[in-house]
C-alpha cells in the first residue's frame, strides 16, 4: 500500500511566522543557523606568483623572447579593448530610440496608422486624472 504521509520540507533555515512566535514564547528550540559554505578560493597558480630578478636570470634567451611575445599580445589586446570601449561609449551617445511626443486623437492616424513599415510605434493611452492605463504596441512590418 502506498504511503500517504507527507512532511513538508522548506528551504534550510526558513521558518514560518508561527514557528517564530513559538520560538519567542519558548515552545520551540532556537533555530539552528543556516549552512554557509566557506568562500571559494582557487588554488594558487605557479605563473601568478610575483617574479623577482632571480626568476628572470634563470630564463634562457629563447624563453625570454617567448615571454616578450606574450607581453606584446597583452599590450595589443589592452589597446584594442580601450579603443573598442571608446567606440561603444560614442555609439551609446547616439539616440537609441526615435522620439517621445504627445499627440492628440486627431494626430493618431497620421502618427501611428500611417507610420512607415519599418518603424515600431509604442502608444501610451491615458486620461488625465485616472491612474490606470493601457499600452498599445503597434507594429507594421
């Protein structure tokens, strides 16, 4: 026969108002602290350790040339990143959307119904003094 007994389990550390009141009155034991894992710290990588003069002296000329190539790549990427960020900031200054304007009922046909096919029109319908509103999204594609 199937077991129809079910015990509800909530997220660990969560409790209800009822349980909180019962704990306050002393009818339930104090709530155990929620489990919090220790913060993650990745294992140290040998290449990330600070380098001193003896580390450079221990390298051969070929190894130093290879490291210099890596540094050149890093400089190029950093310059490219700065250039790209400047381009993105300049593009963000350009108006992203058309314009916002208030129109009356007589302008609705001209501004919304006769809008070009590649233009999206968002209409916010409201009446002064009313807090409820409707939004109509018209797309002519």
